[in-house]
C-alpha cells in the first residue's frame, strides 16, 4: 500500500510523471509553499532526496550530479526570491547542456502583485536560459485540466532531453491549505514518448511501431494542411492499399490518391451515435499541419485510438486528439516508407468500412446538391465544376474553406488557406501575393466580410492577370447562421453575422478590376466560363440568400445521417 502524500492532484501527477520518467534524485530547499512537493517527494521510495537550504548552492549541487550522470536531476523550492536564486545554476546548465528539472512552488495567479509575502512573477522567470517552461493549473478540476497538465509535464521532460540537453522549468501554483495528505487512487500515467529518428526509425523503435501496427487491424493516417509533396503522396498511396489502413485527407492536404478518403466531413457527419466505434482507429498516425475537420477531431476525442504517433520533422509536440503517445522527430516520408516495408497484409474490414460509407455519402451528397434551391452550397457546386484545370485555389476562412471539404473537385486541386491562425483579415492579400508568383490561375473563394475586411489588398500595383476572386456574398458572416449558439440570440444579425446589403461592385470599379455579378444558378453557369477566361484580374460576386444557407447546410447533415 502506498504512503500518504500531498492531497494536491497536480503534485500527485507531477511525482507520478517524475517516477515514469526515471527521475531518481531530487534536491529540496525548505519552504512552506512547496510543502505539498516536499512531503510527496520525500515519501516516495523511488526518489533519493537531498536537503540543502541555500537554493543557489542547491541548484549547483544538482548541476554537478546531472553533469556526471547525464540524467536529469529535479530541484524543488518555495516561491519568491528562492526561485531567483536558482538562476545562476540554470544559466550554467543551459550553456553546458546539463538536464535539470526545476520545480518551483508559486502562489495562485490571483495573489501575484497583491503585497503578499514571498510572491513574485515566476512564470517565464528564466526565459532567456531555459529550454521549456510551463505553469501548471492550480487544480485539476476537469479531464481537460489533467490532459493539459500531463502534456506540459511530458513536454518539459522531452525538452530536457531533446537534442542538446538542458534545464526546464515547471512552475506549480499551490493554494492553501498546503499540508493535507491522502492516499491517492493509483492511476497509470503515460508520458508522451519522444523518439528522434532523423535517419528513419532505429531497429528498436521500428520493431515497436511494427508490433503496434501488427497487433491492430485499424490504422488511420490523418493528413492535415501540407504543401504538395510527391514523395509523401507516393508513400501514402502505397500504404492506402492495405486493408487495415485508411488515409484521410482534406482539401489543403494537397495529397491525392484513389484510395484516400477525401471528403471526411461527409462521412463523419453521417455517423450515428452508435457507429463511432466502427470507424475509430487503434493506431492513429498524424503529420505536422493543422487538420480542419472539426468532425474528425470530435470523433477521435470521443473514441480515442489506443496509440497516437505524431511524425514531425520539427519534433513538434502537438496533441490535438488528447491521446498522444509518441512524437517521432523524423522526415515522415522515411518513417512511412519503413512502415510500408514491414506492414504485412492482414485481413481487416477497416478500409472497406470507410470506403463503403464514402460511396453512400457521395451519392447522398450528389442527390442533395442537385435538389437544392439557390444557396451557397449550390454556388459552390457550380464553381467547383468550372474550376480551370490545373489551378491553385485559395480558400477564405469561415465557410468557404469548410464548403470545399464537401466537394470532390476541391480535393483534386492545389488548395491553400490561412489556417495557421484562421484569421479573415488577409485572405485577399495572400491570394494577390500567391497569384503574383504563380503561373497557374489562382482562384480565391472568399466570403463577403472577409473580402471587405481585406479589400485594401486591391490597392496594390501587383495584381496579376491570373487572379480570379469569387466573393460569395450572403449578406454577412454566414457561418454564424450555421454554428450552434449565435442563431438563437437576438444579437445574431447586428453583432454576429453583421448583416449588410453592400456589394463589391464599387470596390472593383475603384481599383479597375473586371467585375461580374450573379444572383442565381443560371446566370452563374453562364458567367463562370467568361470569368475564368478573362484576360486580367477579375471579381465574380455571387449573391446568395442570407437566411437560407445555414438551414440548408443543417439539412445536408440531417440527410447524411439518414
Ligand atoms: C481577424 C478576424 N476577425 C474575426 C474573426 C472571426 N470570424 C470568423 S468567421 C467570421 C465571419 C466571416 O464572414 P464571411 O467572410 O462573410 O464568410 P461566411 O461566414 O459568410 O462564409 C468572423 C468575423 C476572424 N476569424 N478573424
């Protein structure tokens, strides 16, 4: 039976993670705010604890041990100037590449700068000489808090050892009372593992990946926003031939293959409550680049994979699905090639399950769009059928980037969008810049608010002939009529959708850009060929009924579920 330790959940998590990460030496300096840390580290047999009053010397003592063993040593002190006294040894460890895990107790945020004792601004206090720093939540009230804290502690250990070793800082705010103890329920904590594999996976790591992949009939490779990369696409195509592998891509994945699942939202949007487990992977493999589909994110958070490997050239620790088990710092192409070489053919219905649903939902999609009255979705359908081939698509944030996810044609072009931070503020300027250096037609699909917001993009001497801008003018921020929440408020028109009746015509005239306008399907179909073949920059404004779009999009998902 384990001994009682501090009742603080953050301290329990931190000490558990220190055990899993193999910390065996802890240098403690006395104090009150760090009492929960002291009683816990001292009570756990896995740690050899040292007591040194002077924090400055304590930190150099830890440095000496870590320097000789090459293993991280933990330091624990109270709040206030105690923290500053670690600084000389931390700076030395930083330039000497010695791994130290610096744990400082702190007051909760509301007490900082309130003339309370031993309280200074501790977050980021060593910022010039530290490989990673974080401040844990004050308590772990929700599973999200726990996931957040676990991820930050994992990251601290990763950065402590990654590449050139060095010091990391975990600040831990603790609220009174500080001395309560309890015997916690034993929970398994699994730190995120970090594997460095610049030249591909080592024999051991490869063996593990292969063992995992062999023990599963359900592997999902989810590709988010990426620049076109032929070698990656080739590897993904090879892997997608396996019965137990599905490759999910989005319009901005810029990776195309006959066996890929392209319109993710169509499929995930069709799943009933009880169907999630059928579509869940056991092993999820992701690459750098954000994934747009909220639906697939929700699915994977609700039905988490047993293992999630993130392959990242930059070694980024990104846990979008809250279940990350490993980060592999490597060229993903190399790792996927190794996986392909070792993956034996196995009977599995996983790929078939996804593909069957893809076929069914494709049919529903086509029937629904065909039957639609005039609206944004109908306009997208017409536009995507007339896109010049080849062309480069720039997608405005808000609904354009999401509508593009539903249509197959958009999955077969080169598509880009400002999804790094998803602002509506620079979509037009980005397209102007892209068109300037691109020989292919560059087609921007953008909402009216995003267009007006960034209409200064046209006040620019570098508008090129290949630039074609389609403004989907639905009289405001159409997204707010679709997402749950704003639609039920009386502020919808004025403050969310910011309804208006402006058009882009005068702006086009002001900047001497060719302008066309359509307000129904027949005129759009007539104008599209002229628009795309116009010799010079052009704007096609498509007017759609403001209030219908949200309803029709909601109906679309209702139809998919039927
Ligand atoms: C700079 C910035 N401000 C605010 C937002 C929040 N926002 C997201 S979508 C949106 C409305 C966009 O409307 P529109 O461009 O007309 O596209 P639609 O919703 O009709 O597709 C707003 C204001 C944002 N993403 N970026």
